[in-house]
C-alpha cells in the first residue's frame, strides 16, 4: 500500500521539468544537444531590477512580509492592471504568490471540490490538468483545431459546459501554441459565459506582452465587465521581465477568493520572498524599455523557425501570434522507419528520434493534449534555432 495520498498519486511530474533534467544528464555525459525545450526567456533580468533586489537586501528587507504581499507591491500590481489592462483592483483584491503557477494551483485548491469540472482548452500548458486532479476536480479538455489556430471556439466552449463546470481556464498567448484572441473572439466567448453563471474564469495572462500582432486585444474584463465577479486574473513577472527564478506571480479577483487564497497561504507558504517582492515593485513601476527589443527578437526567432521547419518534409508549422513556442504538426513522420528499424508510431517516438539521432530536444505533443505535434521553444538564439532546425531536417532525412 502506498504511503502517498491518492490525490498526489493521480498526478505526474511536469514533462518540462523532466526534459530539463534529461538535458542536464545528456550534457553531463558530454553529448552536444541543442535544447529547444526551454520554457523561459534566455535574457538576464534587467540590471535595474537586479539592483533593486540587492538594494532591498542592503536596506534589511529580509523579514516576513504580509501574507498577501507587501502593500508597495500590491499597489504596483494595481497600477499595472489599471495602466496596461484597463482594470480596477484595489490592493485588497490582490495577492502575491510564488509565481503564477502557485496562484493557479491555490485558486483551484480553494474553489474546486470532488465532482467539479474544469474546462481546459487543448493544447494546454502541461500543469493545468494535473493541478485540477490534485485538487480533486475533473479536468475537461477541449481539443482545439489547428485550422482554428488552436483557438477555443464559442461552440466548443458551449458544448463543454455542464452544470458541474466550475472554471474555464483561458491562457493567451497560449503555451504551447502561441495562440492569441482578438477582441471580437473574446466577445464571443464572453457571450457564452454570460449564459452560464456557474462558470468562473481563470485567466492566465503570463505571456501578455510577448505578442506580435499590431494591437493587443482588449482585456476580457474590459470586453465584458460583468464577468469581473467570477474571474480571477493571474499574471506575474516571470516572462515579461525575465524573472522566472525570482518567483513572483499574483492573482487579482473577487474579495472572497482572495481572502481564501490569503488564508491558505497563511497556513502554508506565508508571504513570498521579501527581496523578490522589492525587485518586482521596481520591475512593475519602471517603464519596460527593453521589451520592444526582446519582442522583436522573439519575432525574428519565430520567423526563422517557422520558415526552416516548413522546408522539412513531414512537418508543418503555423506562425503563432504570441509567446515563444511553436507547435508544429509532425503527422508526416508517423509510420516512418529509423535507420535502426524502429517505426515512429507517436509524436513521442518522433521526439525521441530527434533527440537520439539529431541531438535536438523538443517536447512531445502528447504532454500538451493534442497529437501528433511537438513543442519547440524559440526562447534561444537565432543561431541555436537555425542549428536545431538543421538537425531536425537531418534526422528527418534519415527516415524511410
Ligand atoms: N502559465 C503558463 C501558461 C506558463 O507557461 C508558465 C510557465 O511556463 C506559468 C504559468 C508559470 O509562471 P510562473 O513562473 O510565474 O510560475
């Protein structure tokens, strides 16, 4: 009999963390691998933000903070939500968490009970379904189609909703497809949600600033302000400011949910690292003048990868509107045989072949809920992307 709870036995390790571990092992063995599985910006945290962390240490800001985060940080978040998103939240409607991941997990913990369904559009960020399972809920994945740019359609949303639906998780730009929504498309989803008042909306805006379309859409809560009382806005500084290791995320939403999150944190993690909070204040309160250059680079990388992948027979890649991932279709490689005689039956087999024969690491679509695809990160240099694509082409050319 296992000592581990059924709740935890239901979940599996995050494939992205597993890939990072595998990469480290191969590196130690001296293998030359191009890593296109990375889920974080390759830039350093900007100098003024790093300095803010050092300054906080020197000022002695090394003690416990309020559970919900320092007032300064919650004010900076409130100002950011007003300035960038047109949303009004006061600091009492905001909680600081250990990354957006923690906000999402805790939000599900304080609201989901056995029998509740959580709608997760697929391809999805790997953690959503497992988080739901760990909170005793039932993930209801809705497969979105490549011809719709992997967008959740109003029809598919309507069909997935039942009386037991607790949440819709909406992440855009989306990991792993880079899918973005226009204001009109958000309007259409809002119209469906208005018909189903039992459904709450968990918005994961973590990639909001990494987008290539000319104008960002209006925020869902600007499109439909009446959803505010059943929406939790989750965001953080990890991707926009290249601060993944600082672990600062946050949630803004209705007071009862924020109070429950505060209570859970008060009995589990307490407030987030004081030094990171001080750095995040400076990040949010200072103009992100580096961002246009970063986004231009992400765009160049995306264009390079899309062009090179589409030249490879058996692979088809769409050009996403945001984030730093591609989700190419690899159905043309399924059924082919490696020089060693192994038949590639799944996207997992494809990914293993690319790693073993090609020395390039990408992640299998199975982990993201829609196959046969793979996720390729473009959060690395153009040179690495070119080399990675050349290696993929070579490994594919060996197949018969
Ligand atoms: N949400 C999505 C869609 C992500 O891809 C990630 C990180 O990969 C996160 C949330 C987690 O962000 P954080 O570093 O703030 O926990």
